[in-house]
């Protein structure tokens, strides 16, 4: 959902900037603006001296401006951190049983889990992505099932074999997983 919000917000901001900049450029090049537009002609400025200094002496003006800019900066920083945040777990902390821990690369655990899930009966392809924290990873899996397999059987095999092996080998108390199942669609073939 964040990707959709990101694209919509960037699209709206880009469209607003394009329309505003294009209209100012068009008026600056000599196009006749509509009567409601903010400036009248080529040599007119966007903000006059009186418009710029109108609220300067009011007591609420500067706190309101500073609060609005602070909110804008916080929203921009939140958006930037959401865009730059890694969506894939880099490493998993494995409990070695002696009070210490070992770090396991997240991609390695993803590969093993994907290979083991792909070898289950009726699974044509498996994709795994680890998310969450180092001490509490979560798996997001996509399984492409062959047409003859029962999805319940495939899901049971996945939880009792592949996920259980990954959880036990990493010494995790739990390995929650979101599994998306999709069936293979074969094209009709002509038999002669």
C-alpha cells in the first residue's frame, strides 16, 4: 500500500508543479491569462509587496508559518524514511544455545526455504522473502501450485516440513509466514 500512496502523492505533486510552472511560463511568454489568475501579464509579479507583507505584523502569523513548515518537514522525513527503508531482512540472529548468538544471512535462509518449499509435491515454484526483525523474522512466501495439487495439502506440507525445518534450524521460537498460493495456468493445446 505504501508503494501506491507514494506513487499517487508523487504524481499529484508533479502534476501540480507542472500545471503551475507551465501556466506561469505561458503567461511570461505572452499568453493571455484568465481573469481569476494570480497575475495579469508579462511584467506582473506573482506576489506583490502588499501581498507578501500583509500578515507580517499579526501575532499568530509567524507561529502558524513555523508550525506548518515543521509539519511539512516531518511529513517529508517520514516519507523519505519509508521509501529508503529496507523491505528485506539482511540477517537473522540464530540462538546457538550457549548464551551467544550467530548471524545468518537473510538471503541464505530465504534460498534454503525456497528450495525446500519448491521440492514439495505439487509446488512448481516458490519465492520467499524475509521481513521483520533479526530476532523475530517473518516469511512472505509465494507458491505456484500445479493444477492437480490440493492447496490444503500443499500448505500443510509447507508448514510441517519447510517452515518447521527453518524454524528449528535457526533456533527460533516462531516463524510466522504469510503464504500466497496461485495455480499454474496452462494454455490449451491442440491435439491432432
